[in-house]
C-alpha cells in the first residue's frame, strides 16, 4: 500500500497486542482517525480496504458490529492511549 500511496505513511501504525509482543511479530493498521477525508478519497487501495471493512461489518451476525459498518474507516473501539504506555501481556500462547 505504501508503494502505491506514500502519502498515507503517517496513517499506518504498528498494531501490537499480547501475541505480537510476546512473539516479536509485526502487524500494521490504517489509523485514519485524523486522516483528511480528501487523502482517503484519493487513494484506491485505502478506499478498497475501507469498503471491505464496511462489507464485513454489515454482514456480521452481531448487531453492534453491523452498526459499525457506518464508520468503516475507524476501529470499533479506540483504546489507543495518546501518551506513552506500558504493555503487559495478559495471556501468552
């Protein structure tokens, strides 16, 4: 995605949970909370990803997830702290 849309780089962030932390694996996400709508509209790979999220959410059996289809560019629950934090894994595999 970065090859096709280098301007989206500030909105690609590491995604780290217990499993990623413990196994030293890398995962990334589109963090579009503060992304300008014009930037999102300009890049087809970003629009395609948002459309796929909207489709998956709208087809869910869970009513809460179907409601989230209205905001496919955002995470359903935003828990990302705005300050530094300490990651303490709850479970390991």
